[in-house]
C-alpha cells in the first residue's frame, strides 16, 4: 500500500471539502435523474461486465475472466469492464424502448495522470429518439441550467470555477472544428484531404503548418498531429466566460457518428459530433448516431486495425451491435457526459481525484 494512501472514510472525517464534494455529487445525480424522468426518458441499467465491446482506438480497456463451476465441470470466458453503456442503449432503442438514459460507472485503462481523469468514473449517457446533435446541444444547455437552479438557486445564471465566472444562461458559443483551425492555426482542414486515398493526409497538414514550431516525425500520424494542434494552439485559447460547443469533428475520429459532407471537398469527411468545453474542461461527447450498418462495419474494422497498430489490448468485437443496426435503429442522437467533471464545475473543485476512493 502506498504510504500516501488515505482511506476515504478518514478523508471524509478530516477534509470537509472532500465530504462536501461527495454530497454535492449525490445531489447532482438526483437532479439529473429528475431532469430526464420528468421528460419521459426511460432509465436503464447497463451490465458492468461485457462479453464484447464497441471498438474505439482512443481508449484502453480492463479485461477480466469469468469462471463458473458446476456439476458438469468448469467453464470460463473473457469479459470486459464497461467503457460506455452506448451499445446497450442503442439496442434498447432497437427493442422499441424509446429515449433513454443511464447513470453508470465506466472503466477505461491507460488514462492520463492528471487532475481531470480517473480509471473508474461516473458517466451520464442519454439518447434522444428522432433527434439530432443540434437537439442535444439544447438539451445539454437545459440540463446545466436545471441543475444550476437546484444547487445554486441564489445565482443560477453563472458558474464560478477556479476564479472564472461562466455565463450558462445565454445560448452557448458554437463553432466548428474547422473554423477553429482556420482561426487559431490558419489551416483549412479540408485542404488536407487527399482525394486519391480519400483520407486526411499528415503530409498535407504538415505542409500547412510550417509557420508553427512543430516537428513532424516520419512516424507521426494525421490523428496525432491533429490532436497536438488542437491541444496546443486551440483549446487553451477558447473563451472562458461561456461554455463552448465545438462541433463537426473529422469522421475519421468519430466512428459511431453520422457523417456529413465537406464544403469544398464534397465527400463524407465530417461527423455530426460535438464536445462541450467549459473553463478548460471537456464535459461531454455527442453524436447524431450512425444508423448505417455497412458503414459501421467499415469504421469498426478501421478502429480494430488502429487498436492493433497502437499495441493496445484487443478485445471481442460487438457483432450483436451490428445485427441490431441491421434490424433497424431509429434516427437518434446520444450524449456521454462526465458526471465527476460536472460536479467539479458546480463545486469549484480543482482535482477530479477527490472522487477516487482507490488511492
């Protein structure tokens, strides 16, 4: 055991702020549940142990083994801790249950050592039937305002986080990822699309950023360079006094989202996807969901190849999810929102590990 380890019950006894943070989280969970049930959403419970997962190359998974013993002998099978209730929720839609939400624990390995990440975290995920990502933008705004009225009734229009006053009452700022690159990096990402390979090109992007002090190695991928530019030259300079909705990410980085055409490159290069940034915290990730099973197979195959290329833990592909899409899933949009980060904002909490009871 680490010498710095402090049991959570002692932490609650000795640190009033840790106790208050936990109680605020419980309060916010209750308000989230009220918000969606009042709007007719079905709350569902996704199993934590999963026999197969949706392939997503940007994350690592926790793998385990189930062992069963009976009179006829022993059996075992690999299982994985839930990374997201997404596939379960969409199967619920296929089964005819309509708009739904889940409040669950999710598990992702290999997370960054920072005050913003945990391997086990609380996740809100909801899906709106017959809606798109623009509808969910509005729902997200309404959810924050609803919770603000409940936990900060004396000043519900503003959050104060780490000395920053954030206006959540007005419509949130909306800007596309490509316009952000144009504004902060002087690059039109559509000009880095390779017509022959039908993919974004690291070579073309590298040529466009020669004015920046960035070294592009021979092994650097387009995805790596994209994120380096985003994290270094864009996200730190986004407005801090209002939430920012960043939308229309590259479809290459959004395998579960509905694709859309570019403005100058008339191909399916963007995705109906948005993320919300508030005071430097990424709060949620939202798609208009892809409903095309054949396209989903292609994007999943690309994700599996990427997982293998990165040397990450491989796992069973959720073929049942593809079968559900083939059965016919209604048009819908879903949002995955980090509850711990939401509580950080409402409680002016700097470090997410106040909610980590394993260290």
